[in-house]
C-alpha cells in the first residue's frame, strides 16, 4: 500500500511538473504549508478557506480516470482515503491544533462517502443553454466551467460572512471573462454561408442568444444576491451581459482575425468601464460594420 501511495503522488505531480523537478515539487509543498500556517494564525477570519484543500481533493477524485482499475485492488478505498488525507494534511494539522474534532469527523465521513459513491464514466450533462450557439455547451464541457456554481455559492457566503463586497466584485469580473469565452469561438465559414437568415437577423439572433445564455450563467449569483438582500450589487450583473453582447458583435466584425478581436475587446471593455460607458455610443456603428462583414463573407468571399 505504501508503494502504491508513493506512485500515486509521483503521477499526480508529473501532470504538473516535469520528471525530476524536485525544486518545483518542494515549492508546492512549502506553499501548502505556508497557506496552512497563515490560516492557523488567523483562524477566526480564514477558517473557511481551509476547505479549499478538501474541495481540491473532491475535484481531483471526480476527474480521476483510474478508479475502475483501482477497484482490482481489494483495499482500494483505504488506499484512496489515505492518499486524500495526505493531500489534506496541512488542513488536518490546523484542525487538530484547533481541536476541531467535530469538523474532522465530518471530513472523514464525507471523504469516505464520496469515495464509496459509484463513479460513472461518460455522463453527459445537459446544460440549460440555448443551442443556436453550441459553443456555450462546448466551452462548459471543454473547460469544466461547472465548477463556477459551487465557487459562486462559496464566494457569496464568504462575502456575506465578512461583509466584504470586493469578493463579489471579483466574482462578477470572473463571470464576465468566462461568459465571453464562447464568443471567441467561431462557426465555420461554410456554416455562415449556408444560413438562410439575412446578415442583420443572423447577428441579432446571435447577440440575443448569447445574452440569454449569459443570463442563465449568472442566474445563481442573481438568486444569491436577492436571498442575501444585496440589492445595491445587482447592477453589476449587467457587466457580463453587456460584455457578451459586445464580444458577439466583435466576433463577426473581426471574423477572420481572432487576435484583433481579442485585443479590441480588451481595449474596448477597459475604455467602457473607465469612461463610465461612453464608448457604448459607438456600438451601433460597430454593429453595422459587423452586419456588412457578414454580408461580405456570405455573398462576396470565394
């Protein structure tokens, strides 16, 4: 069992670092210890951050591909249990030093219960997004954006517990960036040419669908802000919606040049935020240019 655990840890580190890079591995271990030390010294303020070690192990377990192979080992549950305890050792040391025996008991039971759950491979999650733009579902599956849901819940609870609205602001900025990822993907030129819609209707539909999907994406945060009576923060949820709409227009304005789209989007959003939305006045002009570019692609390009 000891040798098996040793190889598991080597394999996990090799996914991040090159073989024999013991300096990098040592730095990661020291970072874990440093984080635990900071949490220990400011336990009352940072104790909930201790759960990050636990969440990391749950995510790692859920994404493992070797569970079926491990089941060939009779004591595979014990092996996994000990492996995850080793990964969470900084957290456990803090809890033991603070005599949090109740939390430790819950932790052990949760880990063992999670290990015992049947893990099905090939589960297809049905996302609630409108599939006229399939890149939303593709992006969520490719980049595992589903982790945003528990992250949103955790951040809102922490912001409410410590009365720190900056955490919610940072979360909104993160959601804004993620909501724009599907808009950086593009359909093939052939698909655009085969569309029966005229250029204006096509772009209008794409903008509409991206805004609706973004609204679905930020819906958990919207519900939580309402539940916690954070009415003054609701206006910030317009930022992801506006950013998604702008990036969809830029997708067709710079259809053949993704780099220009990315650079212009960053510049335009930064200017919009810093200039109190004044650059949005030129958005109708960008919209017309994007419609003209779609017409060029559909009817002029070879």
